[in-house]
C-alpha cells in the first residue's frame, strides 16, 4: 500500500538583509517573499551571517576560494552537478532546517543542510530559495505559552452549551 504524499506549498523568497537583532543580540537574515510582503527572520551565528553578507556583496565568486562554501561549490561543479534550488522546509524546537537540491545526471539529490549553508550556496549558484508556506505564514504569530493554555483549559471547564446561543 502506498502512502499519499501531502503537497507542501512553497513560496519563493529572497535575501533582503543581514542585520543584528538588538533584542536577542544575534545576527538575523531577513528573507522576503518575492510576490508578497511577508518576511521571515532566521537567526544564526555571526560567522554564518558574515558569509551570507559577503555572498550578497561579492560579484566575483572566486573570492571565497578557500572557504568551505567555495570548496562545496567547486566539488558540485567538478562532478558536473548544479544546485537546482534551496528549500527551507522545517521548523523544530525553534530551529530551521533546509534542503539543497542538486541535479546530477538527471537525478535530483536532496541534501540536508543548515539554512545558512543553503542560503550561501543559493546566492553563489544564483538559484531560487523557497520556504514552506506554513513557515512564512506563522511569522508574527506569537506562540501560546503553557500558562495561557492552562488558563484556556480552565475556562473551558465552566462553559455550558447555553453560552453558545445567539
């Protein structure tokens, strides 16, 4: 028996800024939807943010020859592969996860990656970055705390059917 794969809607984004979040005292990369105005912040380490900022500014991709991302790019090219696209697909315990899709010999390989690495390779290969639609539509929504959830449960205990009458 085959399991049905659920269709995940993706939205294309672009890197619009690398900045310092003064509240969290951490670098943040801001991704913006290409068709809408929604933005997705992704917090990361300083070295990763610097690499993304450098990849955004650098027109000459050989300047990163001795950095790991330059090495990865050269390996992909040496094996006659090409980065097809990058997908930021999951959020677990407030940590984003990504996939780099690499086309090699008419086959698409999915490689798990940190979003920062995936974003850097997307910028170096000049390919699209996609985000799971569910992730970007959650932005700006405050998660419910345990306290709020318990208060809501207590209120439910005292609700009667008559309370829903119009």
